[in-house]
C-alpha cells in the first residue's frame, strides 16, 4: 500500500470515532429527556390523584355542612313553634293562684250556722284579697289600669257609653267607669267603657 492511502485511512478513522461519540451523546440526552418526561407524567398523575381526593373530601364536608345547616333550621323552627304554642304558660301559672283564692273565698263565704252578714263579710274579704293578688300578677307582666274617673274624656283611651248631667263633674269629664281600661306596656290593651258628664243639669 502506498503511504498516501495509509495516511488517508488514519485520518478518516478519528472522524468515525467522533461521529460515534456524538451519536452516543444524543442517545443519552434523548434517554434523559424521556426519563424526565416520564417523571413529569408520574408527578402529574400523582397531583391529579391528590386533587381528586381533595375534591371528594371537600364535597363530603360541603354535604355535611349543608345537612347540619338544614338540621339547625328545623330545630330552630320546632323551638319557635313550641315557644309560640306555650307562650301564655307563665301568665296562666301566675293567674292560677287567683282562681284558687276565689274558690277559697266562695268556700269560706258560706259557713253553716253563721248569719248572712258574717258570710257576706267573709266572702267580700276573700274576693278583695283575690282581686289584689290578680292585679299584682298583672303588674308583673306590665299590665296597668287606665285612670279614667274625674279625667277629661279621651276617645283614644275611653269609649263613652252614655252622657249624664252632673253638678260635681265638669262637662266632657268621666263620671264613672263601667269597665276599666288597661295598658300592656306602652300599648292600649283595652279601652275603658265610661259614662261622660254633659255638665250641670
């Protein structure tokens, strides 16, 4: 072989080595990219699974909160209905002693062997005590009587049944009450039924 050919072959061989090295590096780089892509895909899959678990947990919490809210509303409504149904309980409990006192007054007012005057006096005392007790109980609930007798007639508070002439009570003033009027707190509960003076005869 000639020297020229040998030199050419020697020069060509290193170029082949370089090409092989470049191909190996490219393959390794491609493999590294594939591995990285696979790792990213695994990471995304894990994140997706976690996100789905969180969605399930949050949905469960939301449903529980909605159920608790609904139960709370129902409980409040039941309590409201019960409180409205039995709203007068305390008032009636306070009035019952007055009923007891009236029954006692009637029982003691008629004593066998006593004269009519004594029976009447005992009955009257019992009724007076009962009335005081009842008025005191009404006062606890802020129920007050409207003062009418001797006062000027007020159509907002009183209802005139009739007019009578009077020498002692000025015109348009209340002579007597047929039925008392009452306030409940600051509201008129019942208007008084009164007889109004028309002035002197």
